[in-house]
């Protein structure tokens, strides 16, 4: 079927292709055959939640913005609900990014729009307990619950964020039923969608423009206001003279994401780093940026995510429908800094991803994957960073300058993993599961809660035995006024460089305790609005009020 006819059947357009046809300036670094210098008022490194929101606000303030993205430019017509293509085209390291010891897999976006293109749409405000902890421990300013509320409100309106109002799919309904049976509280998850088709393949890029990612909202808006986009462009290092960034050294990448040998230079009087909690600190380390306390790349957090699988008599079809619709914070805030708290959610189980998550091999693995239509998955997200035994990880550099994530698991975290395996198994059996298996190499499907509890209590909890993953990268460049613990101030400015601002999840001093995209959107709205006022001398109300009137993408 021709592409035009396919578009007509879906009743949508591709906003990126439409914008390019209308004159947007999009530059593929891989097409350059010789070195070049690009200039702008503001250069933004990264196009995800932080970079996308910042670009729109600064562009509406009248500033000439250049967005720089390592990944490719993919858009609506490229999204085919195909795991193989999506992991290759849209994810860091083909969805194979790992911690240093191989004990934790990390899913991150690498494309224009960043992780907002491939996340599962769950959108939570930063919990009040987290904001208060930052104020008490890191001397953050201007980020209390009351102070952040208007910024969250603006971004919720801008991105159509609201609790999912439709019935949960059967995969999510397991959490709901099991929680009800055990008197565990739960709620509907807020999602950033408009006209969602309920397909369920959010992790492969939305083919209907329902997901209100940066790719179809803030980036088109910024481009319509004169911004430019440079993609397939790896920001290698900052060029620093005295206390200022004078340029950005760019490595051009080909279609296979390999360096072409061409180097570009970007010059801008203001630079915004929005490359995330791994790539951002790594670039700062490559740049040998001033860091007198040696804090860059420290206190990196992930919400280590733990998995449990259950088989049911009835069909679950866990690959269809809104991937995340129900959550429980019942075990999240029993204490702030005591035993690790955790959030309960449900992941979509697509065949390719699930074949890895089930951790088996040979005939037994084949038998397990055959259960997929009748399988439920459940996850717990550990709230790391609130206890002296949970200080996070460290970003280091490999010999080629690429990022290495060193995230050692402590006994404190392993206790949390075991506790969440027990919690999830009990909920799954309470919901009617016929058998349950925690994601652990030594585990098998057990047919009763009593047998499962006994088996979990006997499992060894150590690296590479229990499955741990994450799609949430936070920290590495902590925000606050305590110079002994923080490298970015409460306005987003890097403490030791006059014209560098950091606006992304790397500035969070701990994990969030919730899926972080709305936390980044709200914080970016606050910081970028302040930056726009500083750079233009204009009041910010007119800029931020315009965000709410922007059309939602369909």
C-alpha cells in the first residue's frame, strides 16, 4: 500500500514531514562532507523532555535556537509497531545499554524527541516528599510542592496529561484485582495522550501521533518559530575558555550511527545541556569541565525495576491496550529514608522484550514464552537515593570516551528486591494466577502463594541472578545550593561556568519515586522560562501562556 493511502486510512499526517515541506531547517550531520561552523543564540544538546520543552519556550521568546541530537530523525510514518526496527532505530545501544557489571539493563531513547518517543506515557508530578527531601538535604530553592504546581499545571495542559479514563487492559486489571483483594490502594495512571488508539505498542514509537511526545508537540512548535535541528550529531565535548563555553565539538554520524570523520562546531553565547543522566555527565567528563568537588557523574539513580510473571487460565494478551493504566504507591512512602520504598506498575509484554525478561533458555524457555497470551507482568520501581546505603551510581569514561554506568547493588537494595518479589507474587495470586515466577535465574513457576513465598525466601539475591532493569535515568549533576553536594543551582545554571545551563533529569538529587517525564517537563518549564527572561529581559507570562494554546498533535 502506498504511503499516501496509508496516511489517508489512518486519518493523520506526519508533522515532521509536513514541517520539512513547509521550510523547516533540519540538518543531517551525516550529509556534511567537510567541517562547518553553525551558530545560534542558544544551543540545546538533546531533544528529549528537557530539551524539547526548553526549545519551545526559548523560541517563543524570540531566540534563535539550535537543537542538537545524536540520534536519527524518525517520525510518524517510520513507526510500524516492529520491535526489531524500533530497538535499532530509537534506543541507545540498540536497547542493549547495560551497567558496568552487566547486572542492570537500561532502556533509553536515542532519536529526535528522545525517550519521550518510546516511553509508555505514564506521567506523574514529583511527589511532595521528594521535593521536601531535596530542600532539606540539598538546599534546593523554588521547587516546593506549591511552587512547582503551576509549572506542572502548564505542562499537563500543554501535553494533555490526565488519568487514563478508559477500562484498563487485562494485564493492568490484574494489579487492580489483586490489590483490591488484599486491601492495597491503587489509582489510574495519568497519560500524555490525545485520541489514543489503545494499540499498546508505545515503546516502538506512536504511529498515530496520539502520544504527546516532544516529536509531535514542542519540537514542531519550536521549529515553526524558527529553530533549527541538527541530528545524527554526537556532542563530543564542550570547548571551554576561562569560565565560559565557547563552542561545542560535534561528531557527524552515518546511517549506522558510526562517525563519518567529519567534525562540526556549534557556537552560541548560551548552551543548554539536556542530554540526560548518562550522556550529559559523560560529555562533561570528556570536556574536563570545572568540577572542584568531583561531583559530576556521581549520585546517578535509576529506579531499579524488578519483575514478576504470572500465568492465568484466561487470556491476558499483555501486548495490547494502553501499556500502563494502573499503579499503586501503597508501599512507596511508609518511610522516606528507611527501607527502600517502591511503586507498583505493569509493563507491556511484547514478544521480543519478554523473551529476554523471562531469562530462560532451551526447552524450558520455549515453554515459558508459549504462555505469553495468558501471561501478566508486574514491576516494582525501587525509590533509590533517600538513604545513606543508597547513594546511586557513577558515570565513568571508557577508553574511547563513551559512558560507563557503575551502579553497585547494596544489601539495602537487595532487601528491597526480595520484598517486592514477595509483594508482587502475593498480588498476582490474589488476582487469580495459576502460577507465578519472579524474574530470577534460579526461580521457576510456583502454583501457590505459599510455595512461591517459600521459594523466594530461599533465592540468592546477588548481581546477575535477579533481573533488574530501568528506563528512568536521573541524577549525575545534582541541583541545589549546597556546593559540597551540587553542581547546578536552583535556576539550572552550572555552578562553575557562566553560560552553561543543565535542564533535564540529571539535575535531580535523588530518584523521583515516580516515572520522571512529567517531573522533567515541569522543571524544564520553570527553568527555561527563567532563562528566557534572563536572556531577553522580557517577562515570562506571555511565553508560558502560549504553551497552553498550542495545538495537540493528531
